[in-house]
């Protein structure tokens, strides 16, 4: 389907547009010529079209302003946030603004396809070095996928070749290692590899079992070897305890000899008298018998008698403690005897688990039960643990050797197999790369030959009979991205045109090359912009050039030419072209206060968000802009979910056709997950159900009977409150579905929802509910 014809371009605060400027295109005319003296704003118009299409301003590039020219984009006194470019085509509108430093077109699917040619590009195309010349046209010859595949295949071949070299080196290293092992083993068998195969095939499980069991036996023996010392220590402790008990017994007997009969009753009396005498140290009479004899030293006498009885108590307690120590020492010896018997049985059990290899020396006798025989048995077998450790070490070394040998042999086999596979694969990959290069060159040469033929045809239209139409475009031999341009001159072919052609001829040649290239990339959807590129074309060629451009413009969506060449102005104004051949616009003098001006300047429509933010908002403008956005949004949804709509050649539908197409079942399922990042970079997600928004929009449309209206009619049908509500709901709907930075959710994700770039919008469901 052909795209709608351009209807109006509106520029706000971009470059020379210090005030909003609108340019309306005449219906049915694909060729627009914008005339103006130097400094009237022609380049600003070209910049605006490039801005909305490509998000850049090429006129500022290559002028010594650095790589980033964005600070020169806004008009004087404005910022990048004030810039806006709107392109209307039929009933569709696309608007480009700068959001977070990035040019964003909304809706993105209506962003126009544009090719812009400036005089500087003609110079680069014809006068630059071959590599730079190819860079200028490379985007028209889309072989990026092929060159990427070619590079990937070359890289793969180089990597695999390096892998093969590594495999060969590893094979040699493994062969050397295996041969050294074989020589150390005495060169048994036929050769090193057969010997290695036999070695790693041996069953070493018995050695592993023997090593494990022998380690357990050694641990059990170690526990047994500790018992002689333990018994000696226990017997020494018993003897010492018995001696101390005997001494305590003698001390008790001596204390008892000094004690009197009834000592225990007497101790009670003396202890009871002690507190009394402490309070009355000099009584007149004895508190017990009331006698006054010896009463002077009564307190000292009581104290001395109690001391004699304390010695007896201490001796008795010491005797009891020493007897208990003897009992504990005897119990420890009994425990050691039981433990020795248990560990002896455990040792014999382990010894009987397997039949040890012949090189393992074991005790000749079983563990004796008697201690004196046991100590002798330990003494006779004390050398065995050392011998067992040596056996374990030898067995472990043998296992490690076999494992090392097996690893070396496995690595050898793997790398031999890799080498053989690569010996087969690499020649095929090299041939595949050669074929890819040949096909790429043949394709590119074919495209260049086709372009050269088209350039020659166009050039002959402008310069008929001059014999300069034999143009050649060829890749420089041996180079992938180097372009040579040739032309016939004085019967000599493939002459560099820069050496023989006049500036006028070079300009028209560059234009012809550009037109031929642009026609390769979907010209029916391409807006062609020529920014003052034909300043040197002389008057005799003007008529043929404009006729040629008019004819070629039919291939494109639209063609815009800017010029300050006065003869063009006169010829076009007086109608020297056929009626309706082009749309002629003349720019008047530019001023700092008024900006760009021409007779058809009209006010432009502000962004919907800005209109709603105004106090008070203008209902008519809000409604008109909201209608554009709503139609685009509904078109997106109905197309995405393949909703039922009337079959129509124009594929343009009113709100009354688009809203009902979203039936009740689909509306109930429609929802979006909106993901945003805060200043700290943290993501938050909110689910927005679309049913209430769509129902409210339907209610407003039904209440005001505007189902058959387009956006430009809505503003005259709605009440002010409904218009503002309508605009707010439309804004809420489109912000829930689309993200200005990441676009519309058109990518199917995980078989369950639609998502845009970076998944800042996830739209459910994936398909219409049945």
C-alpha cells in the first residue's frame, strides 16, 4: 500500500525556526521546489525533515563543530526541549521531539523514510578517496549480513586453524610423555601406546581396597600400641594412691590415740561454749558447773581442746579421700583391660577382612590376652606400621601413575581425533569462504553495474548527445570497500570524471548517482530532499534537469528541492513547466523575530501533553490532537489483534469503526505492565487495565455522536468538559501502551505477551480471546 501524500510540515524552534513555522504541500504534486535567497531558511526545512526521519541534522556535520552538534539545534533563546517537528500525511501525523537527549518520533511507525543530498555529499561522493567514496554509498548496498558472515567465517577458519595447530602440539607432547613413562617402565610390550592401553586397562580396585583396609589396620594397631604406656601410668598411679592411703591411715591412728572417750559429746559442749565465751571472755564462774576454779583461762582452754579434736577430723577425712583415690585407680586399670580386649578384637576383625598382598607383613600371632604377653607382642611388631605406610604409599603412587597415564592417553586420543576432523573440515571452510567472497563480489559488482546503467540513463537525459553517459562504478581490485568511479570522455572509457568534467557536469553526475542509489531502497516510501545542490548547473540544462527530476519524483513518495538560483524562480513562477508539474514555494526574508516566512504559513498544533498542561487548556486543540493520537493507537491495536474492520482500499478508518472493533472479550483481557526507572535506576512496574479507559472513550464518542468523525472534526462536536476528558483519556491510553523512548509493543515475547524495546511496556493478551 502506498503511503499517504504529504500534507503539512510544522517546525518549532529548530535552527532558523525561531517561531513556529508551517509548510503546506499541494495535493497531488510530488515535486516541491522551495526557492529563497541565501539566509531565508531553506536548509532549516531540510534539517527538519532529516530530524524527524533520522534524528540528526546533517547540515552541521563536517563544519568543525565537533562530533556533537546538538547544542546548535535549538533556535536562539530556546532549548532542545522546545524543539518539535510535525509531519502530517493524509490523516496521519508524526511528531519528533527530543526526550532525554534523544530524538523521538511519535508514533514511531509513521516516521518517514528520507534521503537527503547536500552539496558536501556530492563532493565526498566524487572527490573523496575510494574507501570514503564507498562509505558514502555502502548504506544503499545492503551487504552487511554477508560481510558479517564473511568475517565470521574467516574468523572461524582462523580459530579452527589455530586449534588444529594446538592439537598437533598437544599430540606431540602427549606422545613424548607416554614414551617417557614407557622407557621408565623398561619398554615392556610392542610399543609405548599398546603398553599404555594395557596399563590403564588393569583393575586397580584391589589395590585401592587393600590400601584402605591397611590404613584402618594401622589405626587399630596404633590404638593397641598405646596400651603399655597407659597401663604403666595407671599402675604407677595406683601405687602412689596406695602409699598415700597408708600414710593417711597412720595419721588417723595417731589422732585417735590422742583423743579421749566421749570425744564427740565433748566436742559438742565445747563448740556450744565458744560463742558464749566470745561475748563473755572473763566470766566469774563456769557457765556449766558454776565453779570459779580455773575460770581465768577458761576461753583459752576451750579453744585448745577444740583444736585437738579438729586434728582427728582432718585425719579421718584425709583417710576417706585416699581410700577413694585407690578405688578410682583400680577402676581405671579395669577399664583399660576392657578397652584393650575390645581393641584387640577389632584389630583381628580388620586383619581378617581381606587377604592382603604378599608384600604386606602382618603379626605372626594374634593379639595376646595377658598383659605381659601383650607388651611383648607390641614390642615384636612395632616395626610393622612403618612398613605398612610404605606399602600404602607405593600403592597410591601406582594409582596416581595409572591415572596420569590414562589422562595423557585420553588427551592424545582427543587431539588426534580433533586434528583428523579439522583436516577434513578446514579445506571445506576455506572453500566456503572463497565462495562467499566470490558471491559477495559478484552481487556487489552486479548492483554497481545496475546503478552505473541507471546513472548513465539519467545523465543522458540531462546531457543528451554529449557522449558522457558511459558511467562505471567498480570495486577497487583486491579491496572490499573501495569504490572507483569512471566515465567516458573523448572516446576514452573509465576516465576519472574529476579530471575532465566541469563543475556543472560533476554536480549533475553526483545527483544522478544519488538518485540511482536512492531508488534502490523502497523509493515509493522515501522522501527525497535535495538541499541547494545544483548551484553550478547552467541555464541550458535547467529545463532538462527539472523534467528529469519531475519524472523521477514519481518513483518516490515526495521530492523536495531547495534552491537560490534566480532563473529557476522566474521559470517556475511563469509556468514554463507543464501545469501541475510541481509545487513552488518562495521563502521571504528571514528575521530574528519572525523567523521563516512564506505566504502559506499557518499555526501548528502543540503536543497533546503540553495542551493539557496549559491553564486553562484549549478544548478544541486538545481534542484535535487527541483524535490523531487515538486513531493511531486504535489502528495499532486493531492491526496487532487482527480485529474485524470494513475492507477499504484506503485502509483509513474513523473512530466509530476502530473503537467497536475492539470487542468486549478483548477489552476485558487488555492490560499493560508499565515499567519505569527512578532517578536511582530502580525499576517499578504498574499494571494498567485498559477496559475502563476504552469504555470511557466509547461513552464520550457515543454521547457526542462523533463515531463517524476524524480528529479534525471531533473538536467541533464535543462539549468542553468532554473534550478535556477525551484528551486526558487518550493520553492515559497511549502512555500505557507506548513508550516514547522504546516504542510500541510489537515483539512477541515468551508466547504470552507483546513487548517493546527493553520491555518497558508489556501488552496482554498475546492473541484475541476466543
